[in-house]
């Protein structure tokens, strides 16, 4: 029996020695690679922290001690050793395990994460909650003692102070990557932890990567430390040596710190109030366990700086960590993804189109928040490196930075995932829209994203973008229209946003020239009768398939409209068509609250004779899994739309005939 087969909970690790833990690490890697090769997933990040995960769980006592994973795409080993190995083959699949920490799955998943740079904030809050609870319990115990008097012989005092101190000694460890340190919220949390002297363990997993190699001054600072690991030993020797120098022993703290700053590594973290331990080999279990135990003993904020290799133990992932950050099913022997034939994706269409437009307009600049590959901007980066900016995982800064470029006379395009733009909503309002600046937002991953689940579904953008005055909001029906929309947005000289899905396109031929679309004007795709189907984005495809089904099963030919624009809405066309039809139906792949359907219903708020039925995503956080299955479950597909329209109009026809018979008109 393998060691892995004997691990059912983290407590099982405590009987293993360092050598056995390393054998277990090798078994976990083999198990993980085999499972992810079949279903896809975040392989490289999790391969890089196998030893770290085993070291943490073998020293700490989860769930009493709290282990918090930043983002969470490196949590696969954590899931495997916390009782979920038998289910691991279902990772990110419909009805299976989440690809991120999920509180509903296990008591060992302390928080449900999916966005970057938040782990330290969670950790400070949880650790301070532990401290407050302990203090309140102690006060309650004191009050009980005062009210009841001293316990008699044989009585038990429930307010044993040892119980309180045990609670206070619950440890909290936050694992954050060097890529996540490009996010400002991490420093806000470090600042507060240092100020409060919160006894928190922060483990900096330094692999020089987020999805691609990291950028920025922080990355360069960590690289400087990484180049010479002997600096940590130098620090210890230097601090000890200072105390031996005549006149220094009693010198002011500021003088000592100033002298240390010239030579001591980790001073950034020291100045924030953290004890710095590093650099530790992140694949040496013995060294990791020793460092974690040392951090526990310090009883103050501690940062352990470890060096790991992303994709460790699987050569294709080590060689191409960006590819294996999030990988589709692949062949284990070669590491090559199993190809899926079909049209180019919306992402690829956006990237190709923007690069072509930039050839003709030198004022176009592109900005990404550590997602150049995921947003298709690698075309732009390759062709125009001087006009391409990767700001790291810093969405708020990306938007404000774009505002500055726009003020300087450029045409910035911020390519960002829909769910991540939520973090920069204030900048979008205050720094772009309020100043009427020509910033274009290209929102990839709009709608359901499938396997990544609720943290990554881009379902709120139509609603929150519609709130912003002066914002033009578009959604294409196909990949060709996406390119026309990008071109149109760049000519507006005003804020604009285009949202599009994480999907292959519909097979539309790519245009040789780009068209300037009439702003706020919808497009009638088929003029029929009785039912008016209005779709936006992927909703247009649902409308078209519904129309075919209505023709085949009900003999109906509805009117189908591609809205194109959420804002400004083509109110004149919609109103004029509505009066010609018995039923109006809207379809969108976004939340039902405040979305496209809500905007259309507002047009007819005072005209109750025009019924409007909206098909949209329900007001809940939707699960991960196959996109089509999730859409089917919530009734957002062409079968549901066609059935509703057909039955509604058939019922009206029967009622109308009955009315004519009773009234004697027949």
C-alpha cells in the first residue's frame, strides 16, 4: 500500500518522518498529474507547493490552526490530504470538487478564495478574532468567579485560563505568491498586521511567476534577495556583530536599523513589523518544517520567504509553467494539450484585431493586469512592446494608470477579466467616467466560465456598467462583430466597454476592414411576427436557435434582434417592434438583477399591455462545471426559450379562438 493510500486527514502526516514525507510528495505529484491530465486544471501552481503543503499540515493542527491559500489555485495537495483524494478525479467538473478552496467541501478550507492578494487580510482578521474571543472568554470567566465565589471541593471551574491561552495560541498561516505581492491590498494587510503585532505566519511562495514571469519593482527586489541566499546568514552574523561593537550596544534603535538596512535582506518586511526568515528551499521538507516551527515560537508577525519551482517534478510544466498554470486535458508523456478543433476564440479575435488596429494608430496602447496570454494581448506585446504595459495583479492601478495615459493623449485599452474589473469599479467611476476619458475596457470571460466557477464567472458586468453615466456598453454576437466593436470603441473619445465570453467563436469570417458601428443601434436579424426575441452577446445565439426550434415545432417565425448595445439602448427600435408583436423576450448571459432584461422592462414600465419575459442567470452564485449543463439547469438555453414562447403563444391562440366561439364571431 502506498503512503498516499494511508493518508485520510492531516493528522496522519504527523507520524511520518521527513524522508517518508518526501516519498509521499513524489506519490502526490504522480497522482495529481494523472488526474489533471484527464480533466484539466491549475497544475503547475499546485506542483510547486507539494512539499510546502505537507510541511504545513505536518506541523500545524488543521482545522484548529488555520491555513489560508491566496487565490487558491495551488490547493490541490491540500485537498488530496484532507480527505478528498477519492474525489479528486472530479476536480472542476460539474458536481465535483471545486478547483479552489471551498468552505462547503471541507472544514480545512478556511475561506473560499479565487481572487488574488487577499490571504493576509483574511489572516489578520481571523487571528484578531481569535484574540478577541479569548479576551472575552477570559472576562466572562472572571465575572463568573466573582459572582459565584471560589469553587468548592470537587467543583470544576469552566473558565480555566489555560483553555483561553490554548485558543489564543491557535496559529494562522497565509500562503501568498510573489505574483500576488504586486496587488496593493497585500501591503495594506501587512501594514496592519505589523501595526497590531498580530502573531501571524505569512509564507511568501517565491517562484518568479504568477501566470507569466512577474514584473515590477517588487519582483526585482525579491530577485535581488534570491540571487544570494547567503544574505540571510550574513544578516544573523551582522546583527550579532553589531552588539559586540563598542558604543553600539547601547546605541539608539534607529541607528542600528539604519546600519542594518545597508546589508540585511528582507528589510522591507522588517520595516513593516515582520520578522523575516529566508530564503528557504521550498522543496526541502526538513528546512520548511524547521522554519515553520521557528515562526510559531517567535509569537509576532513572521514572513517566511521560500523559493520554489512552478511545475516542480513534471518536466513539461517546469519548462512551460505559463502553459500549465491552467491547462486543458493533456497527454502525460508529452505534455501536449489534447486539441479541440473549431473556430478561433473571442479572446484570440480580440487580440488579433487590436494588434491590427495598432498598426494604423500609434496612439493605441494596451494594458493588462498579469493576464497577457489570458486576454490575447500577446499579439500586441510582441508587435508593440513599447506600447504594452503589464502592471501585475493590480486592477485598480491598471484603470487609474489608463486614465493617466488617456489624459496624455493616448487611447488605452484595458484588457481584463470581467470578474476582476469588479475590483476596480471605483477607479472606473471616479478616474475614467467622471472625467469622460477615452478608456476602452475589453472584458474577457463575460458570462459563465465553466470549470473555474463562481469566483470567476463574469455575470455582473452588464448591471454595474449600465449604472455608470457616459459609459457605452457593447456585447458582440460573434467574433467578427467583436473586432468591429473594438474599432468603434476606439473612435468614441469617451469611456466604453465590450464584454465577450470565454468561448470559441461562432465561425464568422474575420473582416478585412473594420466597420464603425452606429452607436446605440440594434440589428434586426430576421423580421417575423407574434414574438420578438432580443438577445445581447451570447444571448443572440440562443435567440437564433430558439427561432429555428419555434419554426420546426410550432410553425412560428419570430422576429430576432441583435441588441449589440446595452448602453445606449436602442429604445426607439425596441418600442416600435414591440407594438407589432404579442410577446417580447430578452436573453442575456448575465445576472437577472439590473441587467439587459431589466433595462428593456424599464422601457415598458408604464405600458402593461406589452409583456416582457427576461431569460437571464438567477440571483445566486452559480457553481463550477460544464457551461452548457449549468445553463440548462437554470433554464437559460434555446429549448427553454422556445418552449416558453411556443406554449405562451399557443395558449393565447386557443384562448382567442374560444373567445370568438363564445361571442358568436365564428
